[in-house]
């Protein structure tokens, strides 16, 4: 079946297996294309615009994902999880004369919200969308990590800074899509490597610098073996100096264009399409997913089965999800945002350890609630089907929360990163926009010295101006200690600019039809035909690197 997207007007297909899934969970067919469904979910996610504000319960200064200009109450993590308040006190009756989302928006404006989503962690207060971490700071999408700073989507790792999509790694800096790596810097798509720098698509390598596509090599520079003494001299020069590091980065960028790129990274998986898919089966058009079975249109998702249209659920097993934004441990849930260990729930936001909820916010260990009002089981089971029918009559049921229901401005949300709009475009489409700017750090300005050996602790009191954005920033003590231990120069870019540099190295989450540059076989890849990279099919790629 083919439909026209309500948002972009472009046609999109609904496959027979999709129709079966929608019928199985009892939802109407989608009215938006997969990209615009993802845009809508991403608009409810603020990862990086954290700021100081006061807890509306205690008056304490806290770090929050919600800026001080937001029109609702925000509670500190400790107070939110405590027993001093009950979110059911904000419950209200369902009004069958009004649209559901209007009533839900009113509930949003009165019910207090959690400052940051961070659970079972130690000394990791300044982390978000994170759990089970220790001594971590200013990082998002983090799980089971220790001493990780300024990073995103890092799992089971320690002593890392400025890393993204990095797994089971230690002592790494500015790495992207790396797994089981130790003491590696500026590496991309590497696995099982140690003591490497500026390596791309290398596996099982040690002491390699400016290399691509190597397997089980040691003491290589520019893909050529060199004596140990020559290697150490070259790398030592690179490590200390920011100027030399920048020159090497330019060389590394050129080098990647000269080698074959694999059409997609699909590892230990069966019958899957997309990119960066690990240990999955029957998972289609999905990106950055691990341990997924029978899923489709999923992004940054883990440990899930029989689910469609999900953005970053997982860590604990999830099943039967549809239109989910973030969270942990879902079962048979639809249209949910940032909840944990919920089952049989729909249209809920920031609800934890709950069952059988509909249209609720900030509930904890609750059951049989609608718009935060408590019901008996019999009342709940009689009322919910009536609400569903009412929502179908208004065209609301089957749709995720509208973007205008998001607690964030479009420019604060993850949607702006993947689907950028100007302020005028966003407002014209009825979206929120946030003009709040956090105050800059104060202190004496400084231009960091080129050589890390000449930098002392006094720099911690100074303000550095980002060479790219002009935004001021400061270092923290742990960060400086890391650079000194690793013999790395002080960064000249703000944390956000460094993040944007890493993200620019990723491919779009879109599949193009093109042909293998070697054998001409048809492939589906995230490399568009206009891209300069050499792209091979799986067979030709394996023949080249092994």
C-alpha cells in the first residue's frame, strides 16, 4: 500500500508485514512517512542543551534538561524519586468533548517533571539518558560506564573522553564506532585495537598510526610497516602538539577517501537492512541497533523484539513496542516517551515501574490511571476503549505526541540535528522554539599553549574560546589529567563543536540504491551516489581487506 505523508506530502509504502504488525497491536496505519515519524519522536528529546535552574520543590540549584523559561515545574532527581509528593494529585477526568492532546498538554503544564533521566548511577549527576554509571560527566546515552566524559552512546567503557558509539573500550579519545579498543585516539570503525591513533576500519591492530583497513598489524604508519623506534618518534611528535595533530587530521581525512568503504556495517545479523546493525535478525531500515529481532524503523535501540518505530529504547529487554521515544524495559507499550519498566501502557511520559496507564505523566509504581487519575481495574478497562474510540474520531489515535506537545523548543531537540529548520520555518509549522541562552562561564580568557607539557593547572580557572563557534568553555580537572596522561594537547573546540565534528563523520540515516564500485552489484547503502568514497559490496570488501 502507498500513502502520502501528511507532513512532507511525499509518498511512502506500507508493506504487507507492516499492516500485519499494526493490526496485531490494534493501531491505525501511519499517516506520516518513517522519516517524519522519527522527526516527531526526536522533537521530544533534548540531549545536549542542559542548563542550571532551581528545583521547584526545594529551591536548590540543579542541572536540568528544562531551561528556566519552561512553563512547568521541574524536580531534582532526589526529590522526584522521593515520597514527599504524589503525581496522582494532579489527575483529572477525561473530557469527551475535547481532543485528547489538548487535555494531555494541560496535564503537562501542571505535573512536575524529572530534571534529568539518570538511574542507578554513582557520582554521575551531570549525565542524561543514562544508567548504571560511575564518575561520569556531561555525557548522554551512557550505560555501565566509569570515568567517561563529554561523550554520547558509550556502553560498558571506562576512561574515555569525546567518544561516540563506542563499546567495551578503555582510555580512548575522540573515537567513533569503536569496539573493544584500548588507548586509541581519533579512531573510526575500529575493533580490538590498542595504542592506535587516526586509524580507520582496522581490526586487531597495535601501534598503528594513520592507517586504514588493516588486520592484525603492528607498528604501521600510512599502511607501511616501520621500525619500532621510527614509529615511536613519529607518534610522540603528533601527541604533544596541537599543530601537528591538526596536520595529521587533515592527512587522515584525505586517506579515508582512497580506500574502499563497506556498503553497510551489518555484523552477526540475518535478514537486516540499514547501517550499524549488530546481532540482529529480521530487522529492517534501522540504524545503530544491537540485539533486535523482528523490528523495523528503529534507531539507537537495544535488546528489543517485535517492535516498530522506536528511538532509543533498550538496555533491558523490550517487546511489542510502537512509536516509542527512549526508556528501558517496555512490554506491550505504544506512544511512550522516556519511561522505565512499564507494561500495557499508552500515551505516557516519564512514568516508571507502572502497568496499565493511559495518558499519564511522572507516575511511579502506579496502575490503572488515566490522565494521572486513579481508577479501579473495572473502571479503567471500561473507560480506555471509549477514549480510544474518541481519539479515533478526532484522528488522534495511532499518532505519537504532536511536536507542539514537546516540552522543548524544536531547536533544543534532537530533531534539529537530523532535520534542521530555521526559527521561521519551525514557527510556521506550529512548533515550539526556545530563545533561552545559558550564561557563559566567567574568568580570564586564554589561548592554550600548543604543547600539553607546558600546560599547568592554572588553565582550569581560565576561559578558552572555541576556534570554530566562538563559544567560551572551561576544562575540568579530570579532563586535564586525562590529556596529560595521554599526552594529548588541549582541545581548541567547545564540547558541542567537538560532538558536531564527530557526528559529521557519520553517514545519513537513509538508504540509497547504487552499485558496487568493483563488481557492479546492486547495493543499498547510506553512501549516496554523489559521495566521493569508494563503496564496495560485502564480497568485494572482504576480498580487499583479507
